C-alpha cells in the first residue's frame, strides 16, 4: 500500500461478498472487481495518482502481482458506477500459497478523499477477504507518516517502525493480527485447566505421573490405555452414519498417538428412536470392520436427543506421553493428505479415511511407534497449531512451526488446514530424525520435520522471510506441564470431537 494508505482497521468483517461503507452507506459499495471495466478503471486511477500526481513510478505502476491470477482487487463504486478507489490483495510469494497475504496499491480518487471513508472501507474489506482466503498473516508497507494512525488502529509496526526506502519515500512495514488460531484454541481448550483442577486431588486420578492432557490415559498397574471422545450432538443429528464412523476414528487416532494397539471399543448412543440409533450404529459398525477393532459393548438410550461417545481400549508397554518433549527437540508432522473435504464440512473436516482400505487404515497405528517419538499428539478439534500448543504446554516449552515445511494438501487453504480436523495427523517430538523410521512409515502418509521446541510458551509461526508471528500467545489448556512426579489430568482432554 502506498501514498493514501489509511490502514486495515481493527474490525474484520464476516467475509460477505459486498461491504457497505460505514460513513455513508448510500454513497458507495465496496466489492470485488471482476468485470474488465472495473479493473481498467482501478488501474487507470492508480496511474493517475501514483505516476502523474505523486511521481512514485515512471510511466507505469504495474507489476507481476497484477498478472497473478490469485490477486483480488476490491473497488469502491459510486451509485453511478464511478470507481472512487481500490485496493489489491494477494499471496506475498509466488508459488504455493502459504497463508501469507499482503495488501498493496491502495488508491483513492482526489475528490473522494475527504469525509467518505473510502480508504477505510477498502482496507476493512481487504482484511475480510484475506481471512476468507485462508490467510494467517497479512501485512502491508505504508508511508511513514501513517505510523501513528496504524498504531492507534491496533497494527504492529515491525522492527519498531524503522523506516525503509520505497520508491524514494520512507515507508514502514505493518502487520495486522489475525487471531483465527487463537480463537479456536480458546473456544475448544482454554477452559480445561479450571474445569479439571479438582480431579488433580483425586488419588490415582488420570493416567499416572507424567501424563497431562494426553490423548489417552494409561491405566495404572497395567499395560492398558483408555481413550474417550464424544461427537458433537449437532453432528450426530445431521450426519449419523458419519458420526458413528468418526467416533471410532478419533478414538483410534488417540490410541495411535499413545503408541497403543487397539483391542476394543465401547459406545454410548442416545437417539430419538430405534431407526435413528440404527443409522449411528451402522457407521460405527462400518468403522469397526474397517479397522478390525470389535465393539465390546456399550449403552443405548432411546427417546432422548442425539448423542454419541465412544471409549477405546488399547495395549502398550511404553505409552508415549504428550508432554515428553524438551527444549531443542524437533517437531514433526505426519499426515494422510489423501481424500478431500467432507461434503457439508468444507474447511472444517478433511476426510482422509473413508476411501482407504482396511489394510491402509490399520497401518496408521504403527506411525508413532515407528518414529520413536519422545512426545506425540493426535491433531483433532483444536487444529494442527492448537494441538502443537498442547504438546508444547505439557512439555513445558514453546513451539515454533515453519509454515513452509508443514505437510498440507493442495486443495486446502493454509488457514483451513491448520485449524481443521484433518482425519489422520500426528504431531511428534524427537531428539533427532531417524531416516530408518521415516522409510518404514506407511506410503499413504507424508512426514516432515517442520519445527522445534524452545524456551517459553505458546506457538509461533515462522515464515520464509524469517519473521515469526504469534499464533497462540500462551498456554492452550491451562493444565500446565507434565512432570515425572506430578498428578496426571488426562481425563476430559483426550483428542476432541471430530467437528
């Protein structure tokens, strides 16, 4: 952004296709410029302002961004069709979209610069558009004299506002905070510490010393691991067969994260009638057959609102804790990138399992043992970044993830992929990568080292330019770190729902 930048204001809209200016709703609207005439008018206005009026460019201000098919142009259009201003937003780098977007070439016509709020409306719309595109970072380079305005509006001035020369004028780089990951973590996990504090005083509660907020709970004195997950009632009501399938999926993933071999499932089903209960149980039966894990028993109640929870039992002599990481350990993400968005759950649930053969599904149980991880967690309702934050919190560390290295399917935007339920994805910590272990992984997964544990709390995202943005500012659950002598509080924190 340049010259007349007025900032991306402190309110991100919901992402509707049309935004109405707050200052004078009847004067103009801000919308995407998809018609050639509007794009031509925007570029003509840019040339008049940046080349003729300000002399920032010689001849033309056009660049490669204008030719990038991913670039979005928003314009402010008057009732008579006149373009009063415009702005463009686009991925900051060529190639794969990493979720780093940038605003640029904000321009407002001279006769629309006073009292109409055209620039403010444009950048508000740009914020909404960037977030709807899956951006997790959004920045701009603005003229130095606007630094005070940006700070007042909640922007962060990078490098303490140190000016950089751009087109012969001093500019500063500003970052707009996108809190998508933090909001998800707060909504799904932040209450756990307070809710479960009373259980810490219960003798033999949890899964034994060193297990805090784990995906499963080791049963003291045995080699048994138990995991329990409930599916959101709205999902059970909306898609009962899929809910039954996912109830098995998330619990078996939890056992996999602990390095346990599954031996059986228990279910608790609530339904309005027998017909509806039968649909839920059909999905659970299909999953039981696919993974080769029997349903040992359970409880069914009719005449009640839809509900579903499943408990999974597994065995391992050496359960892998979620809090076994230490400062300096590498972080690895191993995921099945096959499949696609579950119909009706685009951006929220990635279905990597329903098309897999039983042999492929059963092979996933060997991922964590093969990696010889010091810590492991199944990615579930708090998303990949939130789950990484839980591993880091239980390990008494901070996590930094290299965005470019995280395995991701091409069909998912970065914002969606890092906050969705991904079907099968594990975050693990390790002291040193084992090439032999990685070679031994199932062919259907992609596995990469993509971060590390360091001193501190929360989760940072490292971008290709070396900048680290804060995705999660502090602890995720409030349960704190696991210790070798501490009381475990795994109950209630395992995995999460599939929604």
